[in-house]
């Protein structure tokens, strides 16, 4: 999961990108290779950073659902906060 590093950046607050590897390190390396650079999500200025890496297994579905609920509520609260600020 990637999250923007600058709250003023107009992009999405949290983005989920999938990369698979034999290890967490390999998956992160693949994601960075695909997303860094001038045309990538992270860009040269590092507007996003990897904030979570998940090792998927048979027991991860419940955790994924809870994480999805958490991200949804965070988005709602962030949007509400932005809307009510003068």
C-alpha cells in the first residue's frame, strides 16, 4: 500500500498496488521498479511511499476486510475534515 507524503498533494490519500514475489523484499523491489521514475506513481520527487506490505495467506481475508473498512472510514473522515475547514 502506498500513501502520499504531502497532504497538500491532490492525489489519492492511499493507493493499493499489487506486486508478488518470493519474499516481501522482492515484492517491494518489484513495486518500486515499476512505480518509481518520471512516469511512475512515486515519481522522482517521492510523492508517495510504501507504508504497508502484506504477506498473503489463507487467514488474511478477515484482516483484509477490516483494513478495507479502516481505509474507507479514513477517507470519509479526511473528506469531511476538508469540507468543513474554512
